[in-house]
C-alpha cells in the first residue's frame, strides 16, 4: 500500500493546477480514490435528496449485485454446457460462464469509463462512481449471446445520452443502464429477443442434444393457447414455480433468479439505498393487476389472463428490474407517496404489457422507463398537495 | 361503448399525437418551460380539439365528402380537396374564440401563453387530428372522443415534459445542447419510452 501511495504522491504535482497534465486531473483523482479514501468526501448526495456519500452508496449497490452476478455467471455456463452436451461439474460450468460474461462486463466498463473520462476531462467535472453501478447493471440485463460491439453501442448510448449530456450522475431523468438496453433492444431486435439468443452454443458440439428450445418462460407462456394451462405448459417445458424462483433457467444473464434478486433487494433496503415503498408497491401492483385479470378471465379469453399472478413475479426480469432498476434513486420520485404510486404503476404496467401487448413478451424495461418519465410529475403533484395542506393548517 | 374506450386509450397512449406522430412539436417545445403554462396550454388544446374535430366532422360529411352535397341536389359533386383550407379556417375561428374566452376569464394565463395561444391555430396536432378523423372514417361520436383524447394525450406529454424540465434545471447540460437541443433529446427519449405501448391493437 505504501508503494502505491508513494506513486500517487510523486505524480500528484503533474496533475495539480499548472502541472503539465492538469487537464487529466479527473483521471488521476478517480484512479487515486479507487485505491484510497479521499481527503474530501462528497458533501451533498449524488442528487439533492440524500445525504449518503456517493461512493458508499454505489459500493452498496455493487455489493447487492454480487449474488445475481455470480449466479448469472454460473447459470449462463450451465445452460450453455447443458445444450452443448458438455460436462456439468461446477468448475467447468463456472469457467464457461466466466468466459461468456466477463468479456461483456469488461467491454461495458471499458467503454463506459472511456465516455465518463472523456466527459470528465473536457467538461472538468470529477469522475463519478455511478458508472460502476451502471456498467455492471447493464451487462446483467443482456442475453448472453449479445455481440460485444452491440453491448459497447448500448453502454455508449446509455452513458452519453442517458446521463452525461445531462451533466453526469444524479442529473439524468432516465435510468442509464435501461436507456442503453432499450436502445439496443430497438436497434438490434434480432439479438435481444426471440428464442435463440438466451443460450450460448459451444462450437465444440460433442454429442447428445441436437435440437433444443431456447424459449424463455415468458415466450412459452405467450404461445400457450388453451385456457388455464400456462402453468402446465410451463412445467412441461421444465419451468416449475420453484425452478423459476431459484433461477436455474434461460434468460438474461442476471435476471433469472428471483430468489437472489430478493436477497439483493433486502440488502439495498437495509442499507437505505433502495426504497421499500417502490419494491412493495411494484409487487402489489403486479399481484393486484394479475388477480384482477384472473377475475375477468373466461374460457374464451387469452390464456394469459388466467395465469396465477405469483408466476408473474418470478418470470422474466420482473424481480431484477423492480429490485435494482426501479429503485434507482436518481430516476425514481423523491416524495414518499409518489414512490408507492410509481412502484405500483411499474408493476401494473408490466403485467398489462406482458398480457396485452403482442409486440413484447416482457414489459419490465419499458415500464420502468415509462414511469421514469412521470416520476418528476408525481413529485410535482405530491408537493402541490402537501403545500395546499400546509396552508389549510395555518 | 367499447369502441369509444379503445379509441380513447389508443389516442392517449398507443398513438399519442405528440410522441408517436410528432405533431404539435413547436408549442410543445416552447411552452413546456413552466408547469402552469404547460397545463394551461394543455387544457386549451383539449378544448380546441374537442370543438374543432366534431365541427370539422359535420362540415366534412355534409359539405365536402364525395356525394355529401346530394341534399342540395348535387350528388356527383366532390369538393373534398377543399378540406385542408376549410379545416384550417374552422380551427382559426375556434382558436380566436378560445383566445377571447381565456383573455376574459384568466388574464394571467393569457399573458403567460402569449403568442402561443394564437399559434394553436397552426398547431399541427389540431389539423392532424381532423385529418386523421377523415382518414379513419370515424362517426360523429367517435370523432368527439378522438378529439378529446388526442388533446389529453398531448397534454399528458407536455405536462410530464414540463415536470422533467423542472428537474433538469439542476442538470449541467453542455453548452451546445442547452435549450432546444436538450429538449429535443428529452422528447426523443420520451418517445422511446412510449414505445411501451406500440404493438397493442385495440
């Protein structure tokens, strides 16, 4: 540690005011604070509403992302080896998964930090740790087969258009990771949805599986045609409620295990990063909407309507989205009642889109972005209502 | 009834006149700076649409459409090529009335809206709604519902834009993008989020 400290101390003069690399001070500062606690800590929060230090804030999110990350690596490798007929012991599977997921994460961080550094140097603002979270959240929402250059394009769009042009962390109004994902979702739909993108086939195909269906639970649910039968056709395809809950199935890298997302959500709530109101609101929204749809379901209607609402919670990216994306404190509303409404609307919209919109099998991503748009409006209304109440009490 | 509901939902969310068809952009960009003016203009647009769309329906179906003049003994006449100019004239007249009403009852809003109130007359959302009404063969009631809900969709967009711009006051936008530049980008991002509903057929 002493050696590293000495390196920084000896180089500092070049980066200070009037040093020869004065322009690159943000890079120096970011690298230094990566190793050492800075003398100066953020006085105000990442955005006006919170008093947590940005670094601590972001490290907690990263910590909470670890369970889905490691399970995602394992599961990606497992699914890949399963269909390629390769051995399924832990180390083979994990290293396989690592070889698929690690490049994605490296690309996401490298490209993301390139933009962050560029903006920091030109616009002379400090490099923010927000990217550590965005750069990790983003690859976890991607299917494992995504080409690396598309991931690079996505994170570029998310970081530049979703965040940097608004002035950096805390000033954006959409979740940057989801903005990037939505961009590549619309730009390269063939690589972002469908049945073949969720599993990496090894080129060394040894034996066994000639045909396999890579369909996700949501895809299976939306093609089921008989009334009241989605649960049955799901379990025929190997997706029982417990598989879906524990997460050993196909899907985007980080989203499959609802259980681990639940643990992540717990961590975030306990350390005060995520608002439990948004999470509970979202779960209630999904359950109530799902339940109401059950009530109007008849023999003649779409089979989707009759699905047990609890299945909605464990299918697709709902758990991941509501735990890590919807609770992003920058793009969520800051007022307390508004958070309930916001979470509830995300849950309800997700279910409505899954059931009624044939264009997308999944609705979490766009529901969260959609409600991000209305978060400032919800805040505005709640402030107005509270002000009115205050005057009445005087 | 179900038909009317689906038209309403369709024009507020799925085919939002602003975020799906990009009509009415100029006043959307210019008046969304403040919440109060945005709300005021939103209501004004709803009101104008609620009057002009059915009025234009009547004019189109009893004067302009092919064969509409049969009541006057001219069954072969087709003057539907006049619809643009007539629709614009109706809209301009209606906007004049709305302007006088607002001036009378809410002078503050009148000054706040300034030049954008008469500019509703050339707001493409208004003319667009009338033309869509013709194109989609709506009945009279449908055209009324369509007008009101198109306006509601427009208002929803401008009000949420005003709220976002209020939040963006804390943003630090690069020099070249300040003002309209960033507003255009925000509009694009809003439209992307509204893609949530695209594909729903009601």
